[in-house]
């Protein structure tokens, strides 16, 4: 009699497609059966949303890293993106982070924004931004300070979230809508979206439409173009493990790697997987 050591697991390509679909549902259409790719809902001081309309709500640095790793993604752009262009986009993203840190340091030290801008022309250029953008970065630190204070006030029940958001004068909101202000007041880590927003704006300002070409590919295939090769590599790595993991273990592990900072991310994606693919061993 032939004894099966484990229940049959779908092929790597099938697992990849299934997990990508479930990740997309969790990220963009919770409770639904299929992803609904969309950008991050939060406004940012950069004037653009932090993420692109992909199933994993990919930020620009995430996309650039994927393009650097997978030649097939670069080839899909029109014209094809070169390694040099992606390397430049990566450097731009990193320079934005450095510039933001330097602006914060200057503001903390009480330096005049105009003096900072005058003395940091090369750093601003490296970040693919302009003097006006840096001026907004200084203003954003003031706004963040107000938001942090309001968060403490709300926590202490000195005011309500609605009143806190409304108390920020329109002229000081830097384009942030009330819903976004409430989200920033409610959850401190949300402010990180502004860094991603600046990075997306910066790459979009690069020559030869590098940003537009990246985004065109990233949002293709119903927003799955970036996720499929990344998830595929993770699936293959799991399938090579010995002892071999079960299908639920593969799904949860691969999904968790998509967002390691979110607790129970993998298990939440697994619940969707079990609902959409009920024949899978759970």
C-alpha cells in the first residue's frame, strides 16, 4: 500500500497566485473575494499618497527594490528601465530620508529654514526635490508637534478626536484633510506615510519619467505585478524546507513576510485563504 507522507500541496505558481490574491484582499478589500488595488487613503504633506495602487499598497522604495531584483519588471516598462535608472531612484529615496533627518536636526537646533536651504543645495538636489519642498518639511515639523500634543490631549480625555482635528487651522494643515488629521492624531506611526510620500514625489520628479515608468509597471496586472515575483520567491523558499511545511504554514509564513511589522498579518491572510480556498487543509 502506498502511504502519502503529506497532503498534496498546490504548485508553486498556484500557491503564489492564491497568496497574492489573499494579501490583496487583506490590504485593499477586507471582507471581499478579490483585491481592489488602491493608493493609501492618507493625505501626506508631500501632496501625494504614500503608496501606489497595488495589492500590497507598495511604497516607492519597495517598488524600486523589486525592480532592482527582478530584471523582468524592468523590461516591462516602456522604454525598459535600466539598472542605472533604478540605482539612481534608490539613491534618491535614500537621500530623501537623509534630507528629512537633517531638516529635523536643523529645526531642533532652531536654524532658519532659508539658511538651511542655502547651505544644503547639493543635498536637496540629491533628494530630487526643490527649495519649496524643504520649506514644507520645516512647516510639517511644526504640524507634527501640534498633532503629537493633540494626541496626548485626546488620550488624557481633555478633548475629543473630532475637536482635536478641527482645532488645527486650515492654513497650517499643509493639505491634510480632516480624516487624515484624525488618523495621524489617533496613531503616531501613521506619520511615517509622509516619508514615503516625499520619496514617491522625489522619484516622480526624476528625469526621463523614471517614476511614471515604475508606477506604470507596478500597478499593472491588476496591481499584482510587484507582488507576484516577490511572493513567488518566498513560496519557493518555503517549499525547499525540510521537514516540509504544511500548506497553511506556507501561506501564513509567506504572508507575514509581506508585512513583518503587523502582528498576526500572516494568520489574517490565512483566514482569507481558507475562506476562498476551502479545500485547502486548514
